């Protein structure tokens, strides 16, 4: 099992209008500005989705995937948790991002493993069950290929840890629509009927040559895209 060696503080990312503080603005004007900003962000994502896409090979595997990166099949990881508001729900959702580096003497020596988990466990639906179904990262970068599912074919690019880990929902598709890299859960992660009763995705991951930095990324809810923070390779 993995041992967490560091967990950073939880952060939220509400929309702030701090650059308008010198000008008197009514509540109605602030609301309209917030809506406009959201529409602009959504239009960028829509344009990206409309462009030609390059699909990645997604497979299911078990916790033993870490044996590709450790001679003892045990790794030390660093986690970061970013909270985000969920419209229609009570409580915040969480994006957990996890990184560790391949050890010398292994197939993945020196490479960086990135794993993500979308967690709506703390969220209770108010009048319906909100859900999350995508993670999107701007310019994630080149993805390394390995044999994650043990079928002897080393062309796997994105993996779900569906055995020996936590979660119940898998990423079913991943693709690049420049400049965005998308991870889709066709069976969404739902909130619960009470706090603590919501669902979580499995950890899903991929590998890069590049060391991690904290970057902005997006989780898609039934109510729209929300900004979060997590580990990813640095921008080119």
C-alpha cells in the first residue's frame, strides 16, 4: 500500500473581482460580471472540444502497477487536495492529485507518476444528486507508454486502479484536443443523499518525464466547469 509523506493544505478557488475594488459596483453588476467570466471560460472549453482529438489508450489495473516504478512494489507519495464548490449540493467536492518518482533499477526509473481522484464523498445533494464527469488539464504534455494491465503490450497510456485501491468509478476515455487533455468518466461520480455518502472515482494516472508543479485545472460538474489545483507537468 502507498504511504503518504506529505499532504498540502486544502484550497478553494472562488471567482474574485478584486481588480474592480476601486470602482463602486452593485450586487447585480457583480453577478453579471461573474456570469460573463464563466461564459468566457466555458466558450474556451467548447472550442477545444470542437477541434480534432487524439485518443489515449485507457486500461484498468490494480495497485501492483506501482511495481513498474519500485523494486519492492512500495512507493512514497506526495498528495495535494483541492476543494471545489458543488452547485446543488451541501459540502465541497475534492480533487486529490498524487505524485511519485520511479526508482532506479525499474522499468519506470526516473519517470514521474501522476494520479488523480475526483471525490464527491463529502457532498450531499439538496434537491437532486449533482455529479462530476470530466477532468481537463491545459497542456499536460507528452504521456509515456507502459504495460499497465499485464497483457504484454506496452502501449497503455492512462490507467485506473480498480483493484486494491479506493473508489468505484473509472475513467473510460482520455484524449488530447489541443491544448486540453481530457479524462472522462462516462459513468459519473455522484454526490450522496447525506454528507459522507457520495461517490469517488478510482485513482487514475499517467506518466511523464517531467517533475510536478501545482497548476490550475478544471473539473466538470453537471452545473458546469469549476477551477481546481493539482499536480501536473510544468507548462512548456
